[in-house]
C-alpha cells in the first residue's frame, strides 16, 4: 500500500559501541561573578509611519533599528546584568548574537538552576533579568527580537564590544 523509496542492505561486522560521554564541567554561574554594568532594555510596540504591518513600530528603548548607530557598548572581559522590560501587549524574545545569556529572573520568579539560553522569551507586560559574560569577540554585532516580523519592523539594536 506504500511506495518503496529505498532499500538498505547492511553488511559486515557490527561496530563497537561508542565510548561513554566523559564527565562535563559544571556550567558557569554568573550569579557568583562581579557585575561591571547593569542595563535596561525596553521592548515597545506602537503606531508609526512604517509601511508594514499597518504602520506598526517595533522598538527597543524607543528606537527603531539603525545599522549605522551603536546602541550599547560593552567591555570585553566583563559581565553585565540586563533587565528586559516588555511594555507591550505582545510577547517578544531577545536573541543576542555571539554571547549566550544566563537567565536569572522571569516574571518576578528567581531561576534557581543554571539556565543558559540563546534566546530569552519576554512575556507580555513583564520583565526578565539575564547576565551576559562578554569574554571574547570584540567588534560589532546585533541583538533583536527573534520574532521575525518584529525584527523586520525595527526591533533590533547594535552592540559593540571593546
């Protein structure tokens, strides 16, 4: 009742089982490290002169993306604590290129486990706190909402590590 797409023939001696995965070091916990700076990022939605999405404006700190502007500067080798505030009626999600984030608090709740994330969800009308270790990679990159419509309509910024 089906169509045969391929036939696989196995020959030869069975392979040896793989070696066990070696023990891994405990993940780094930035809650124990000195914070060089604290910053707040506010994610907002409003009406504007934009052509897409019925004139919706998606902003971080009240500004739409400008690739020629540096929105934040960080020092390589430091740890920063960021509070991500979502004043809008929509969820947003922050993706920071190059550096993962350790989730500390979400929705007023302390995160007790060591939770490293590449993308952090920021619920509607809520706030999230993360720490970022800027250990390596000097230069410019971006952070943005990981919902593509929001990013495409301005919810992105430039960060430079020096």
